[in-house]
């Protein structure tokens, strides 16, 4: 199936690290480290079209005109709690980014997203915002987070996840066709509990060693 709203980051390092993360026997420490490493690679692709402007600088040898990022600092928004794992990796690449958090949990009966926390930097109007959550499963949390965020009128919004399901991508496309998704892989389907199959299990539990 084709998803025009999604870029699958096609790179041997991403594929290899994702396989290690999927393995049930991978330790919490390794899972955490791998998520950071992979997130950095996803961020590299997600930020590919950031606008540049020219600036005159002085190297130790000569003056030159060199490219620098145009516009205000990026804003990274983690959907709690597992989004924090992606955020940590992305911050290694863009350490000056501003950071927001959106707390959502999934109602186990309805699988609907319920908001319990919202704190993002002010004045998003001319900022590029990246929302992160490792698992785009039903897409309900992502849709709710993006709807809430758009009330603050961000300049642009992208979504970065580790794994996406076809159902989640379709849900996101229906509700937020302007938001492009960057992911390491699109898996087969969801199970009856809204988990991605084959997936990697509960990303939050594996990241924080809970359960
Ligand atoms: N959240 C997870 O952590 N894993 C899934 O498979 C789906 C949602």
C-alpha cells in the first residue's frame, strides 16, 4: 500500500537497529540506546527540507558566505511517555531546539486518546514543529496531539515515529493531511488491542523497563 503522507527512512543502519529493537530479548538499556541512535537518523531525514540562508563568516583562513538555518529554533514535541525516547535522540542533532510535551493515554476500552498534560513553547506561528511518538498504531493519540497543537497555530508540523501501522497512517492522513510522517518501517496491521503486529511490543514499557 502507498502512503503519500509518509517517508520510510530507507537506510541499512536504520533497518539493522530496528531489528535489534524488535527482538524480545533486547535489554532496556540497549532498547533505549538504539531508540536514541535511530531517532537521530530519522531526524536527519525529517529535517532535510529545512530552509537555509546565507551568512558572511570569518574562518581562521578567510571570509566566506556560508549557509545557516533560516528561521526560529525548531520545536520538538514528545507525546508522553514513549515520545521522550525519540526526543532524546533528536536533541543530540538539534540541541538548541525548544521542547514541548503532550500527555495522552489510551483508554483501554475505546482506544481513544485522553489528554492529561499539555505544555509547549509559546509563539509557534513561525516555527517548524516536530511531534514524536515511537508507535503510530491506531493514530488516535497522534491525531489528538496534532489537533491540540494546531490550536497554537504552528508554522509547520511533521510527525516522527519508529513504527507505523497502515491504519494509523490512514487515520492521520484523514485528519491531518498536511502533516508528513517519517518512520523507520510500516508494519502489517494492528491486533485487537491496537498493538502493532509484528511491532516491538509496548515501546514505553521497553524504554523505561516497566511491566
Ligand atoms: N503502543 C505501543 O507501545 N506499541 C504498540 O504496538 C502500539 C501502541
